[in-house]
C-alpha cells in the first residue's frame, strides 16, 4: 500500500508478483455480476488461514474498479469471464497469503522505527511544506477507505513479502557467458540489397472466362461473404428529445449564481518560497542578509538551509494560518518574516502576486442557463427512461411502450455490425447512437434488451432483435465486378512473383542484382536486427529471410505489400558486448528479471505443496447472483 502511495517502488516483490495484474477495469455496465451475498463458508483456505467469500468479492470489486478506464466503464459479465479477472483476483489473494505465512514462519517483518521513517518520508503524507502532516496522513487513508490499523498491517505485510522475495530472487546475477551468447544472437545486425517487382507494373491479363470467375469465386469465397445482418426495433431517447421546451427563469439563474458564487471567483495567488530555521536568531540573520541585497538561494545555502518552492498558492493553499497571514499581508513582492510556527521559524519570499477576480452574473449567465437546462433535461430523461423500463418490464412491446409514451420507435430491416445496410452504405442516425449496434449484436433473435444507457451517457435505448441473417456467400451475379478486380490483381501478383523468382535465380548464378534489376531501383537497407518490431527499418518477412541465409551473397525472394522483393545479403555485423556495454547491461538486467520471475513462480508452487491451497468456487459463485 505504501509503495503505491510513494509511486516509486522498485521492489522485486512489486515487479514479480503484481506486475502482471490488470490495473484498470469497470463495474459500470456489469449489472448484477457484482452484487454480493452473504456466505459463511470460507472461499479460500491457505494452510491454516481462511479467506471469506465476502472478502474475495470485495477484492474483485476493487480490481474491476481499477480497470474501468481501460474499457470506458462498459464491461459485460461475459467480457469479465473472458478476461479471467476472477481467476486473477483469487490467484493474487492466494499468492499473497502464501507469502505472508512463509514470512511469518521465517520471522520476517519491519520494526516500528523503520515503518515510522518510511511513512514520514512518503510524499503523499506530506503537506505543502514537504513535511509529514498527520492530518494529511489521515485524509489520505480515509479517501482510500482504510483505518490506520488496517493500513499499518497491510504495510507490514508488504514489507515482509518484499523481504522474502529478496531472499528468494534478490541479487540474482545472470552468468556472463550465457548473457553474452544471447546478446550476440539478439543484437547481430544484417544489411541487404533489395529490389521490388511490383504487381501494378506487370501487364494486365486478358479478361477472365466465366469458368475462371466461378473458380475464383469458389476458391476465395471468404472475400465475397455478406456479413451477418440483423433487423431490429428500438426505442431511443436522448436529451434533445426532452429539452425543446425547457426555459430557465431569471430567478433560478440568480439563485444558482449565489449558490455557485465561489466557483466564479478566482482567488488571489502568490508565488512563494521559504527557508525554515530551527531558531529565531538564524532566521533573523538570514532575513536581514536577504533584505540587504543577498541572493535568496545563495544566502540560504550559506546559512546551511535549503529553499523550498511552495509554488503559486492562494491563502488556503498554505496550511499554517501564521504563514498565510504573513505572506498575504504584504502589498508588494519581497521578503517576509521570520514567522514562527510549530515547525520552526520561516522566512518567506513573495516573488509574484496575481490579483483575484470575481465574474459577474452577466458574464456567467449563459453558462448557468446551459447547466440548469442540462440538469433539467437529465432529470426529465431519467424519468422517461424509468417509464420506458416500467412499460417494457410489465410486458409491453417496444411499439406499445412508444405509443403509450408518445414516442416514435425506430425500425431497421437489416444492418451489419458496422452499421451498414445491405448495400454496404451506413444507415443514417445509427452512427450517432454510441454503443447501440454493439448491444444489438449481443442479443439473440426475438430478445429484448434492458433499458440501457448510451455510451456517451446522453440518452437511453431499448432494442429487440427481430431477425438474424447469418453470413452467406454472395451470388456471382451480385459480385462479378469485385471478382474480376480481385482475380486481375491476383494474376498480376503471380506475374510479379514469377519475375522475382527468375531474377533471383540469375543472381544465384553470378549476375549482379543491379544488372538483373535493369531499370528497377536497387536499394540498400539500413542495418536490421533478427527480431523486427514496429520500429524495424525493414519488413518482418525480409528480416526473417535474411537471417536464414548463412553467408554474404545469399539470395531470398520475399512477398511484400504490392509485389515481390528479391533481396541479397550484403553484410553481417556481429554484436560486441564490450563495445555495446549499455545495451548489454540492459538486456542482462531484463534476463535477470525473467529468471527472478521464474524463481518466484517455483517458490510459490513449493509453498502451495507445503501449506496446501483449497478454493471453494461454489462459495465465491454464491456472491454473484445470476
């Protein structure tokens, strides 16, 4: 817990055990999946320790919340199962409990003084003066939903687990011989000369016969499949449907302005630096020296102190009233103090003053009207969605619910998953309903969805799937022009391949690549590695083929986008760990981390055998009603 607050943990424990855990997820849209039920049987038993099902459910809830950002807060129960989040949560809890028991048996842990120092040095628990502040500490724990006792227990466990991880995998050194051999293999680079025979430069073939068209249609049927099409009926309501007649009285605007007045005021800010002294004499001497013209930072250094930059703050941004009063009492930039506080004697320098500002009602009226209208539309929209939900829930069809509420339903005969109709063109309005098409393609035929919030939170919808037409091979007559185009391209690509193969054979017999290429341009590649990634200067297939060649002068034929390439290996550049020492050290560290991971996995597997682990899946499942 403390490591995450410090945001700077480098421990093997964090890297090894928790580095692979998913970090952000969402419970919004999950529905009943995360509604807990009481359960008395333990969900997990590790050695002599048991974990209740409710605790597993609570940890699962926290894990899903941390993953919300990645998925925009919209995850179904099926998606959660596919991601295996529950299994990850259980595995994390089992591993943590195993290490806790092992650390306890070995007598590992942190003493009170070590724990106190670590907490005091945590930036999250310090105030603007960079000093530990108990009030800040308590607020941070409260926001995290932790009591101090719980937090200290968690931190002690974290430290003990880190200690045991250091014992198992800390200080691991990869043998130099092994690391050098792998480095030479990975970092060897090669260079090639290459020429591309482009398909679009080959002569166009004669028009295909009907038999050739039919055969190509059969052999490449995946190119000519119609997508799954669905027909649906839906009721969609958005803010614009309920806001046309909204008018905000001036009296409501004035009331809102009074309530939100602080929002429209920009407080005065001042740029402040400070030097803190333990006694008044040193502070007075320093202040006098600065007032006499000495540089603030140089004088602080000469006095054996450091300058703390408090940044641009308003009066409330200074935690000590005495400092705030002194800093904001001066009418012009300059040196203030010394000022006494429970922390010592402060000398402040106000380097900049930014006057506050208050915006009038006339300046912010449009904003307030817009906000009030939006709030009213949201309230109306929610009320309308509740009426739709009640109507559909009582058994009314979408058409009946629309008629009862004076709304107009939407009906579409056929649409694919991209929002296109049978003609392949987008269906009007569907693109402006975020999340709607995806939901429609999750339902079975004849199924009506629940009333669902649009992805942009700007409305609601309910949809019924009326028909489902599975993917099907389009008749030749419908796609004949597409077949001819694809067949022609295929023929030209084959011709380019034949030209490249013939050229490669001539180079293998001793001709130069330039002579064989004729008018085509021969290019020399930059040096490239064996494993080509996104930043590789050459296509992945070219790198793979060139590293299959055993000597300079070897030739390969490689398919590339738009044609076929002939490549001749021209240089092999060996890697040197001594010359490339920084790269070597980095790779050696990465190998060490991988080996440490392996060791920890083996150690945890041994702990499972020693202590025993039982997972009551039924008790966990009982926490999540279907």
